[in-house]
C-alpha cells in the first residue's frame, strides 16, 4: 500500500510516546535517531534555504550531525522505531524530484518535531559520557530548529509534501479499488515529477484518462448535498478537454507498445478498478470511499506537475510535432500549412503552440481543487490516513479571493474546448 512521509513520521512519534523505557526501547530509539540524522543530512545537502549558510541550513546540519553521532553510540537494533525511521529517511530520498527548497524546509521541521519524542525515550537512565553529551545536543538543536520554524513557518502548500503518497510494491493480483487507487495515484505523481525525463504524449493521455475517472468518482462522492446539474461542466470534463487539446501533437509514441511503462499500467489499473465499481457511492465500502477522497486531494498536484514539468519541458526541448493546420497560424508556416496533412505539413511546436494544452491543464487543476474539497467532508477529514495537509493546501487556494472568478472562467473554457473538439473533423491521416 502507498504511504507518505507524514504518515511515517506521525507513526514514529506516536510509537515513541507509547513505548516503554526498557534498554531495548532506548537502543531502538537511539538507532532511529541515527536514521533521522541521515534524512536531515540529505535535506541539508539538497538545500533547505535559498541563502547559502543561512541559519536554517546551519541548524539542520547541526541537528543531523548530533542525531548521527547519538545513533552511532546506540546498540544496533532493528525494531519498530528503527524500521519506521529508516522508511522515513528512505522516503525523503524518494521525494527529491517532488521537493523545492521551501518544501524541504517543511520536511526538516517535521523531522525535527519527531526527534523530540525519540530523544525522550533515550534520556531514561542514560549513563554519563559522550552519549549523554550528544543527547543534550540533539535536544538543543531540535529545539532551535523548531524555534526557527515558528519564526519562519513553511506555507500550507509546502507542508503538503508530507502527504505525497509514495507507492509500495504493486499488488498486481489485487482488484480491490481501495488498494489500487492509493498506489496508482502515487505512481502517477512520481511519473510526472521528473522534469528531466518527462512522460511521452501517449503516457500523458493515459494519465488523463485515470484522472478523469478519479474525478468522476470524487464528484459522485461530493454530489449528495448539491447534485450536479445536467450538462454542467465538471472536473472530469476538464480532464477530457486536456486529452482533446493533446490530439494534434505527436512525439513518435503514438503506436503499439509491447511493454507499458509503470505509470501507464497504474493509470489503467486505476481506471479499471473505479470503472468496475458500483455507480452509487452509497454502496461503496468505507475503505473505498476513503481511498477515493484521499486520492482526489492529489489531482491538483498531478495537473500542476503535468503543466509545469511536462508541457514546459516539451516546449523547451521542442520534442513534439504537429500539422501546421492544427496549430495557431504563423507567417513562416504558410508553406507547411498549404501542404495540408502530408509529411511536408508537419512543423515542430513551441510554447506558443502548446498554449491550448497549458490552458486545459490549468482549468483541470482549478476544477479538481473544487471537487477535492467537496468530496472531503467533515467526516472524511477525520478518517485515519486522510491527507489533511494536502487538503489544507487546496483549501488555501480556494480561499483566495481571485479563485471564484478563475473557477468560473475555467468552467467556461473547458466547455468551449470540448465543444470545439466535438466539432473538429480529423484530417485524412489523423485517425488516432
């Protein structure tokens, strides 16, 4: 099953607070602190402040060193605390492509908060010596990081990284949507996070189908109080419009592939699992409702990553081609335009040509925000594992005074794009 760094850190802190004060527990907590030191060192290496040598970088580095030194002096063990801390440290590395300087600062403050209950376990009957000195340094540096975080708090958007799902090993034989959906959304977020290796057009088309299916399921969850009007544009329609806007573009990937990438496989499993579920959410299990509600909180992030890391990368690399007749006309493309749907009519597209795709993704992001918020009712937000930080980040965007106007524009534009796509006839060689 997918998990998140926030879930691991919360479980680690809760376990530390309820553990006994035995020698084995102290050794376990000490080893766990060593793993948290590894996580903090990784964050410090990648950068937790835009300014080199900033107080935040110095304090995180000092806390990482103190945790590492204390962990070295603990008897080697591999119990509950150690396993959770090791998983959290590994997850910090996995999330590298998803993070920025400010979100790494948010992660560092969360790790520092988790250090405190672990240090309290170690403190019991700790004999005098170097370990005691390093323990005091751990407590001091953890307090300093938390004090600095109080003065320079991370934003809700930055803290949302703690709820980013990290997929576990795929259970291909499982058809339970409650298990498929969390893992699939984690794979999709990973697949769209790498700007240096953006997905192909074919992959993005598969991702939009999965996003459309998930949006439709989330809309049904949130429609009990305010049922959608017939013919009203929805987030699912906005994701369909993204797919329609991609129709003119190609990168050579629009052909049969014997081996599907992991992201395409995950998208297909998510679509199949939710498509086969009962249409009425009232018949769903509690775990399926929770999975759909939680996964919907990450749809705006998926749209954002597709917009800023995939489409922007396509524009920068010039990796897509299209027929001149299917993109905005330009003087230098008159000859290609006149050649029609022939090889000579193909042109390499740039950022201006990709504006319809960028606009469709922007609309999908805004409408997904609204759907995610409606699906996450008060009861859903109290369930275990609900990504409350991601919801808070979505809620902060919805609370912006400009958002209601932007939502109205997004609804109108998504509707217009779908209408235009239905009216457009494909060229003679455009059957795809």
